[in-house]
């Protein structure tokens, strides 16, 4: 993707569409556009292939803003992130289709995981320069809790399993990130 982006950006400079000083910015933007476009296209294919477009949309409506604003575990290379993202979506859709949980258990897990996610947002709000992102996380969590109540009242078991997966993935990712970034223990000199 980088090679293609570099060629396109170089062509834009050659054709005097952009200035030479903008080359790196366009290269970066094109790479990101290709990466995001590939991920969206693949996700759409997975959802269509499984006949679960509605579930895919619900997944991304909650997963993307929570991960974008709260952060979590990240991989070093794009292709690793791409594969992990596709596998995550695939596993969540398969679990949603095949796992049966009591709706009260799912709702309880969602609420507990949401409290954990909210606590992580509050903790990071104290550390962050910008406090806006924590409010976004809490807003998404409020909508998620309202969706949970709605699904609970309507007894929509699979949607609750899906929301359960979303909240658990976000929470586990955040905890994993914290564990990986703990300061190394110092050993006493002998």
C-alpha cells in the first residue's frame, strides 16, 4: 500500500497538482485511506458473507468510538492489526450467531464491562491533556446501556451477546494495554 501511495503522490507532484512540500502529507494520507478502505471493504465482505450486516453495523457503531477514544492494545504493523481486526469481527459474528446466553447474564456482563470501561476512561481523563475523549466514551457507554435495556426488554438475545462481546473486547484490550505498559519491576542489587 505504501508503494502505491508513494507512486500516486509522486505523480501528483509531477503533474503539479500538489507541491513538493506536500508530498509526505499526501503519502501518509493515501496510505491511511488505503488501509482504512481495505479494512472497511473486508469487514463488509465478512458481514455480507455471513448474512450479518445488521450485526456488523451494531458492532462497529459501538466498537469503533470506544476503541478510538479509549485506546487499548495495539499491534506494531498494519498487516498484523488488519488480520487481528478481521479475526475479531469474524469471531464476534460467529459467537453472536452460535452462542446462547440468558439475556440477564448478557446484560449483567455488558453493565459490568461498561463500568470497567467507564472507570478506565475516568482514570485516563486525569492523565490526559484533553478531557474531551472521556466524555465521548461515557456518551457511547450511555447509548450502549440504553441499547442493552432496549434489547433486554425486547428479549433480543443475539444482540445482547453481540454487545457483550463488544464491551468485553474493549475492556480486555484496555486492561491488556495497561499490563503491557506497567513499569518494569526493579530488582534489588545482590
